[in-house]
């Protein structure tokens, strides 16, 4: 445990920031996981409806500094590719 006053304050700040960051990460990860499950079970329309919520969560996490902006962009790109890939496959068949 910290003894110095500034170290005690830093500990309090870190614990608050950690809970804040964990909440953003959990929201982001749960939305991504749900969407991957929807795509896996061929519920593409439901996955497309969830896309704006995913974008919002990723953008908010990047804005708050939980993840880096390029990480958010990469995750958005990959999830949109995952969702649109089955639709593109149906058109070409």
C-alpha cells in the first residue's frame, strides 16, 4: 500500500480508470462476439442491424483512449468484411 499522499491519490485514480476502461472493453468485446455468433449462424440481417452499435462502441473506446484509433478502424473493417462476405458470396453464385 502506498504511504505518500500523492501515491494514494494515484492509486485511487488508477482504480477508477481501470473500472472505466474495463466497462468500455466489455461492451466492445461482447458486441463483437455476438455479431460473430450471428454471422456463424447465418443471421446476416441481424448482424447488419448490430453494426451501428459496434461502430459506436469502438469509436467511443478510441475517443476515450481505451484503444487506439487504428485498432478501432481495424476492428470495424474486419467485422464489416465478415458480415458482407456471405452476402457477396451469394451474389456471385
